[in-house]
């Protein structure tokens, strides 16, 4: 991702017996010539 780009969106988190799974979707809202119109984030973690 180039500098000077701004993205906004949302992220959801599902927690089952200490395991966290997250999924996010972000759309480009500001900046010139974005590399991508949308960004996707996926995460997995363990919580105590």
C-alpha cells in the first residue's frame, strides 16, 4: 500500500472457547491512485 492512502471499513470477531477469528473489509476513501480499491484482513488468535 502506498503512503497517503486512507481506507475505512469494519471488522468482525468471533470467539469460541478462547480462539479468536477476525475478518475485516476496508474500502478506499481518500488518496490518489490506490493500488487496491478494497483491503481484506483475516486474523486468528488465542485469548485467556
